[in-house]
C-alpha cells in the first residue's frame, strides 16, 4: 500500500468506532471513503475503538491502516476518553485530519495548538434532540461551537445544516457535501418468507424507537384503518420498561409487525427493497443515511414534513405532520400503484443526480486536495 514516504497523500480519520462498519452512518461513510481514497493512491489511517480488554494494534484491511486504541470504559464516558486518546495519538501522523462529528470537538483545540489541519464533518444538530437531558444537551451545544471555532474547515451534509452553522462562523468556512448511498438493483425475495411477508405487501420503518422519529404517529396513522398491507417496524423496543415503547405497542393494530433490531445487511436490504414504501419519521437532522439508503433501493417514500427531508427526497415522497396526515398518506400509496410508481421514478432521479457514493466521495477528495499540506 502507499505510504507517506512515497509522497502519497495521507488522511487520518477520527471520530468513529472504526471500520469495517458495524455501528452506524459515520462508520459506513468512513469505510466507503477509506476504500475509495486507497484506490486513488491515498494513504488512509482510521482510528478504531477497541473493546474492553483489547490491546493496542496497528493492522491493515483492504489497504487501509487500522489503529485500534483500547478503552475499558463503555458508554459516553468511554467514547470521550477514546476520542481524547485518539486526538493525542494522531499527532504523530503528518497528513490531513478528518474528524467525523463534533461530540468531543473541545479536544480539537489540540490540533490548532500543534498546527495540524483538521476538517470536521459537523453531522446534525445533536443538542436539539429530545432524547438528551439538560447536561448532555449543554455538552453538545458547547462542542458544536468548539467545532466551529477549532476546525480549519467544516463540512455540512445538508444546506440547512450549513445555514445553521453559518450563524456561528463565516459561511466561507463551510462546504456542503451530502451523505451517499449505494444503488440497489435487486435483492433476495426469499427472505420475506421467514417473516410472512410478500413483495410490495408492506411498508417499512427503520429507525431508533424515539419520539423525534415519529414512531408513535406512524403506528397510530397506519392502525387507524383496516389496511390490506402490513407495516414492518425494525428497531430495539422494550415494551416492558419503556413508556414510549409501550404507547407505540398499544397503538398498533395486528397488521403492525415489530421484527426487532436486525443487523444483517442482507436481510435489511431485502426487506427495504421489496417494500411498497419506506416510512421516514425523522424530525431532526441533515441528510439522514437511512433515507438515502431507501432512495438507493428505489423506495417510494412517506416522510415527516420538514426542511431536512423535503430537500433530500424532494418530489419522491408524500409528507406528513401528524398521525392523521400519515393515515391519508398510507391510504393513497396503498391504493394507487401509479402514484407509487411515480414516486419511485422521482426518487430514483433524485438519488442518481445527487446522492451516489461516486459523486459524494469525489466531492470529499476534491475538498481534501484543496486543504492538503504538501
């Protein structure tokens, strides 16, 4: 693989749990970006959070150097300590730094003090999320500002995120690059049998079971009438101890299927691809990975009506604001095959023009080229 000694460009990626991706959107993005850049003669180093009891290691995976930093503490505290260790350790490398997320941006002052060029993907507006308490919201609010101050350049994944950040810093310091997705042209239909499902016979929700993702409104709206199709809900639910989850369960008709959290990409991809519609209830955030992935699978979309989702899905979605309005959306899309087809055509066009990984990763490399210190 290329090394810094042969004048290849070096990128150091921090801020994720590491790759290969097992956790979320940032890890998936880091994996795609790292593999893309390695093919284009970059040296890429990715910091990975080691499990409790693990040891420090440096390994290679598909040409990417993985640096595993062990951390025995779990949860938010463990992540904060891991990020601090990563920041200190990364100073030994000479390349450009890409920090994914601003949750511990206070540590990025170290890069400033050592004259290291650091670009930060600022993710969403984390401190606005309902799930966080006052202390967590304050932490995120402060670190958003630290990221704006300490980062040499900021990346926003949505125009509205850029507009928000521009209230903190000069907009010239911000570049908008959306999240990418993989186009899915086919998927295994046989996996539907184990869940008692049929092609085009259900709509699907894939989201964390939190109020800000409109799960209750979606289930209430679907269950308000007898449907000829099912509603498949993926995610971790604790119906015994979580009050919000209990409300969701109580609102559900017999045609709502809670399949739990499924981490097998093959299964999830097939369930998404063969659905008649993807339901996206996210109320907060920028370009959401799960929405882009649904677009890549050519799903018709029913989405919460906000400026984030409207920019992404555009004319490829029906929009709702309440359980009553989403009930109408379900009725329309279930009963009108021509409408479903039209939405799919619109979403396919939108995806191909703005959200393919090829386009997104090329935009990142172009930005890195501008900032690289030769």
